């Protein structure tokens, strides 16, 4: 008996490779006895809308695109409370979540994972009780470069578009005063260069939490706060431990804490980014873990 599969394709993701691979992707799935229906995202119809319109009745929902496309797909699955299996063919710019779950960034190898891979229950983050994120919600310097960078530039030079946007924003560096309430009662206050809650080894392509004991199905997210550097030496240690040694756990300027519920308070409305997309401005934000919320197909 064939398995019903909705294939959601973002034709503008990465270097516009999705449509090039599509005949091979569909052919391989159909050969493995999947009944495939293909739908494309559009400017006014993202993957959440496509899932809402066509998701019911499918055994599998597979998205082709970047982490943002996966986020939108999962938002649609959770909105409809679907019990389908989710597949991911990552053709985005950084593919942070795919790297964390060891999903191949080669499109046809990713199809193999959908056909023969393992099922994994994955925790999903809930932002302000109205939107989900798959791997990171964050505020602070450079968080918005992923959606400020022009898609045409990302298609041409990939991750380099983010670096270019970062260089343009360097002169705007500032600290963000915040109070964070953790679910164990601890309160953390200060001025931060960056703050985020994640369920990923990698953020913006850098595996900064690789050594922090991240597990994707343990019912917890990781809070990461980078204190605003007071001098060049502080800034150097942050850069060194994030991007060179990739060991943030011993750095006095970085706070990493595991929890299920975090509340953020700010004096002013500040911008948040969810999985590389704008999450709006907020003076208060609550982030909670939805334990084992979806089933994603991963490499065995």
C-alpha cells in the first residue's frame, strides 16, 4: 500500500537548487512506493499556509528548503495537530538544524533518509504561546542578519551573505539590558551582547553548543547569554571560545543553562529572531519547551 506524502518546495531557498533536483527527488520517492503531491511556497503562501491547506491525510510531510521552511512546515503540523512523519531536504544557506541531526545536505542522500531513516521525537520551542521554533529564538547583535541579507546574495555566495551583512552592522553593536527568569527560580540580570534559547548544536553555522550536552528529545532547551564585553580582552575570549575553540562552558562572559521555561523582561521593545526569521518586537517574551512535539526522519 502506497504512503501519502506532501512535498513542500521552497523554490528560492539556498542557490535555487530545489527545482533542479525535483524530478530526481520525486522519482526516487515514487520508486519507494510513495504517493507524492508537490506544492510550492510563494511570496504570500509560506510553508505553514501550504501545510494548512494540503497537510491533512498525509502519512509524511517533506519540505525542501532551508531551516525557515522547516520551521514553517512544523508550525503548520502543530497547528493542525497532525501525527505525520516530517522529512527535511535541506537546501538552505546554513542548515543548522540539519547539521545537528546529521541530515545530509546532499538532496538525494536526504531522500534516502526519508525512505530508510530512523524516526526521532524532537522537542520544539514555543515563543510567547503563539509561534513555534525548531532550533533557536534569539535577540541581540547580528541576530537579524539572516533575514536582512538579500536572498539574491544568499543564492550567489551562501553563508558569505551573512558575513557581509554582519560587517555592515558592526558599527551598531550595543548591549541589551534584560532580566531572565529560569524555571528553577534563578534570575539572571545584566546587559547582554546576545541572548537565545536553542535546541541545536549549531547557530548561524557555528557549533557553539556542541559540547554543552544538547539532546533533541530530552524535554529541555538551552539558554545562552553572552554578556556585553567590557573591554577588548573580553571580546577576544568570546570570539575565541565561540568560533575557534568552540568551548563556551568555561568562559565567564557566557552563561549556558538548561531549562523548560524561560521568561525575558526588557525596558524597551526589542527584536527577536526565530530560526532566522523575524519574530517581532517584544518587551516580554516567554519560551517553553513542547516535549517530543513532532517526529522527524533522521539518519540512522
